[in-house]
């Protein structure tokens, strides 16, 4: 842990533990609310970096009198472990991360490291890897089920499964490296609740487009009729808009303050512009297509990318409340696009490509009740087939 305290002189200092030793580093900052917040953010970074073994003491405290002691402790800590002693899971996690993180996007790295620090290291980090048995893993999973966030929220079955999947990969890596038997026998995933989507109706879509702030109208039209994810539309640039072919080229996403590769390879796709989308983008080009910052299609008044959280809190929620429409996340614009395409009779294979799915499995799992049978969508096709069969049978009998 790292905490912020004040000296009798009124100067703030950080109190934390590193390599099983306590350190206190005094700053030149006075004891004010703003300065405490600044140091609390710094303390959060220090805690996370210590947990992941990436803490550089000298970077934070280059003039510290404790540096000789720190270097000695780090030297002792980095010595090779005797072959008869197993490393802790924490040490294995560091080795696992060093091999795996080169494969991940920056935002995915942040997510994985956050889950490891919050759940795995805090509970199992100090255990030797050969002490992690099936019973330990079962107890750990039970602990996840009891976990509550600062706001009192419990982890869903899918979130627990995600943490367990990460831990499974780490444990299997440890077993392979140290010639151990895997303790992961008969540990199954928790049953996850079926996803039930709540798309907006076309009437609601029209009402929302008519009501939203004028500078977000084209943005909302494009979201509702293309199925773009938040990061994809916030990172959309004019160089990826092909008016001649009437296509939107999805090539990158904007996440955690940076442009990066899309969610996966299947998300790299070309979305066909419908007429409303084509016209909306033509109008938007007049507003932002003349060489703005980063060449963004949609941006704030200052030219920066739209912040998803800010949009939700300041634009989206107030609009739904004003229209008395049941609240659904902005992500439901994507669900709405899929259901409109499917309900209109578009090929599921085409819809899957437009949405950036690898195949139609997701469509039929999530949107099955919106896929029409291209007749009356009420079972009448089978009724007609049976009636025809009965008539033929009667004619043969006669």
C-alpha cells in the first residue's frame, strides 16, 4: 500500500512498502487538496508498478537518499532462486507477461494487467507455484464470487470466467516451465447468462435523431445505421471514407487516448453506406472535412476525439431522459443496426461481415428472434407445406 501523509512542517510525503521494506519520501508540495490528489494518483501508479514488478524507484525519486539501500535490495531480490525452491506466482506472472504482452494491443495490456493486479496477485501472488492446487483454485474462484467493487458491484459470471481464463494461462505456463502437473483438472467455466439485446425501434431512432443536439445529429445517424463500435467511430478519419465506392473502411480504433489496431482482424472491414449514412457523411464533411486535427470525421468543438464517457453522461443520458425512452447504453446503437439489417431480410452472412464478426454464429446466438423466415415470420410456411402434403396424399389414396 502507499499512503499520503503530512509532516509537521506541512509538506506532504508518500509512505509505501517496496521489496518488504518501508519507505517514506518527502516532497516539496504543501498539504492542499489539489496536491494530495496529485500524489494519490502518483501513489496509484507506484502500487500498480510494484505489483507488476515494473517499479523504477529512481525514476520517481531521483534525489532520494534511499537509493543505495534500494539498489542493494533489488540486487538481492534479482538473484537466481535455488533450483530446489519454486518461484512465487508473482514471479511467474512477470515472466508470462514479458512473453505475452508483445502480442497485445495497448488497451488490452492495460485491461489484463489491471485484472491481474486487482484479483490474482493480491490473492495468490506470494504462493509458490507448486502450492497452487485444485482446491486453492476453487477457493480463489469462490472469493471472486464474493468480491465487491468500491460501488458495491459484484462480478458477473463472465467476468469471473475472464479472470479464471487469465489465471489458467499463467498456471499452465508455470507448469510447463517447472515440470509440474496441472492443477486445472475438472475446473469448468461458470454458466453465463444468455445475452438479451434491447435494440431501439425505428420510431425511437427517428425521435432520437430529431431531438439530439445538431452537432451530434450526423454522428448519431452513422452510429445507428453502420454498427460501428464506439472506438471505431471515435477514431474514424476522413482518409477511410470512400464516397466513390460508398464505403467506410474500418482500419483502426480510438481507445485510452490513442489510435490503435481494431479489436481483431475480422473487425478490419468495409461497411456499405446506406443513403442516410452517405448523406450524413456528406454534410459532416462540410463541418470537419477541411483538414481538422487528426483528420477526424467526428470530434469535439476543439477538434479532439469524442470521449465515450463524456458523450454518455452529457449527451446520451439527458437525451433519453428528455424523450422518456428506456435507458440503454450507446452500444445498443450497434445492436439496433444488426436487428434492422436482419429484420429487413439482409443475408446473415453479409450482416456478419458488416458487423465485423468472424461468422454468423454470434448473429444467431444474440439476434435469433430478429431473423425473419422471409415469409410471414409466424410459422405459416410450415402450415402451407403440411397442407400441400396432405392434399397430395389424399389424391394418391383416391
